[in-house]
């Protein structure tokens, strides 16, 4: 095998390895994005729930001591 042929083979192996790594990283990013979107949706629901509970507590009568205290 000539020197150029060996060099080309090494370059092809490097490119193949890098392509595989890029594909794996892309899949990981896609999976993490799904988790981010799920977390964002949960946060939105919790924020709505909190605001609803806060609104209900403002409408509730104030807690006062009974007259015998």
C-alpha cells in the first residue's frame, strides 16, 4: 500500500468516525430537546395552577380570630 493510499484510508476512517459521532450527538440533542419541551409544559401548567390558587386565596375571607380571643 502506498503512502498516499494509507493516508486516504486514515482520513476515510476519521471521517466515518466523526460522522457516527455527529449522528449520536444529534440524537442526544433531539432527546434533550424533548425533555426541555416536557419540562417547559410542566412549568406552564404549574404556573397556571399557582396563579389559580393564588387568585382563590385572595378571594377567600381573611382569617380572623374568633370574638372570644
